C-alpha cells in the first residue's frame, strides 16, 4: 500500500496554518507521500481552503457536543480535543484501510488525548509544537519544576532556572501553569507525555534558538527519561496578502509611505484591549508624531455592549487628526505582507510565536508587549537571548 502521514492540528487557526505549511514542506521533500489533515469542526477555525493544495486530503471530523461547563477558551479547546478522540480513531482506521500510516503528527495541544489513540493503534506519534524551542524547554522541564516547588509560580517571586534559556521570572511562566489548577494539570500531563513520543517537531530554526535546542537534545530538560529526537523545521510561515484577489487597502496605503517609517501594531487573533487601554494607545500614537498602521480589535466581552465602530472605540477626532500619517484597520490585516513591506520600520507585537517568526524573517525590529499564554516567556527570550526586541515597560495598572 501507499505510504501516508496524518496531521492533526488543534482547532485554532494560528496552529492549523503552520501545520498546513509543514504539510506542504513534507510533500516538497517526499512527493510520493499521501498527506491527510484532520480538521475538527466543533470550534470554527476558518482555515482558508486556499491554504491547502489539492494534493493534500482534508478530513473534516464530525462536530461534537460540548458540555455546558465549556465556557472559557481553554475549556472549549480541550473539551473539543478530548471528545474528538473517537472521531480521531475512526479516521485513522479508515485511512489505514488504504494506506500504510508512517506517522501521526498531532498538535501540542492535542498531545494528552491523541497520544492515547495513536499509541493504542501502534502508529509512530510525533508532536508539532507551534511554540518557541525556549517555551518547549520550559514545558519539558515542568515535571522537574513541579517536584522542586510546591507553591504556584505566580506566588513564588523568584527567577526560575530552565536549561537553555535565560532565568525566567516565575510570573513570566506560561499563563496556564501559573496556578496549580485544572489547566496546570493538563499541561503537566502533556509534559509527561512528550518524552514518550517518537519525535518532537518545532517551528523554529537553530541559529535563532541554538541554546534551547542544544539543551533539549542533550537531555537536560528531561533528566529522568531519554529525550525523543527534536526536528527544527521552521520558519513555517504562510505568505499571502488576502484570501481574494484584491490587494487590501492597508497595503496600498503603505505604498505611499516612506521607507522604514511606519510602526505596525498588531496583537494576534485573540489580542484585545479594554476601552481605557485603547484610548491610552491612541494618545501615545498621536503624541509620538510617528507614522503607524494599527490593527484594532473589539474590546473584551465585558465591553461588547458598546458600539464597535472605530470612531466609538477611539478618542474623539483621533482618526481625523492622524489621517495624514496613520491608518487604523478593524480586526485584521495581512500580517506577513505588511511586515515585508518596505515602509514598515518597527512592530509592536503581543509576542505570539508565529508573529515573532514572521517579523524575524522580514527583518523588522520589535517592541514586545505580551498579553497571555507563553508570550511573557517569549518576551524574555526575544529581549534577553535573541536580542531582537525591546520590552514594553509595564505599570501596575497596565496603562
């Protein structure tokens, strides 16, 4: 039978996109392989069909019923992954009727549940990490830290030593592990599964994170078990301007700006600010006199009763006063195309790893403003280790 590889991303666009790019990379090197991507449909993720070439087969898993308790983004995500395990098993068995399955490559977030199915079917299991190698080091080392400390990381107020990365303030550990709750237990379980995989794939490259990569490969992050092979396949980046054929207005606007003159502000697919913070950012931009392109999202859920047009979000008259040197776009811009535009001179970023890679590859310096997840840890890596960013100075109030 023909040989196949199955790729199983988490139902998040920021995870599906780099895994789809990795699938294309696999086919470039092994054109005879049959690549199958399993896409969970319970949580809409809007992976554009244009991101998947015709020689890759997509299997859309049936939607599952989420429990009423699934309210937070993390609970929705992990409940969807857990409840999809029967669908995952059926899909793998169906594909194996016609192909020899050489491997299943699942998303880091899927590890806890997918590994049970894949190992039971005796298929080689690989994890695809959409995070930095430095962040991976911290999670591989989490069981060791769990035994070393008894308090919550958020309460320790110490520098945490992790192999291959600079000392991390305990409050800058990934947000799901800051407090010993159910999310901490899930990530601890993922961390204990990782050493038992056939291999770990990470979206990075060695000259960017040589120390963290060496520490992982030398077994320093998993002192009690052999470390599986680590494969650095990055940067896995999707280069596109838009889903349609039209050039977005923001790119046309950038065409009229001087070289390296525009600061780009974008905070990821889930990065949003309160109304008060939005107005403070606007005041800062206006006072700076700097050219800017700002991707602005709606405020968090508690502010959703407000009118969400740009004029209501921003200080009165802001758009008119800054129209000669600034542009605010709502919700989305083609980030890779923007970062690669000649007029962009700096990037204020939430430190999501995809954004960091895109900015590094575009050669754009960054101002690091982390919001959640592992982004505070990324900031430490970007500022202290990679020397590719300056940190945003934070006050106690956040403004």
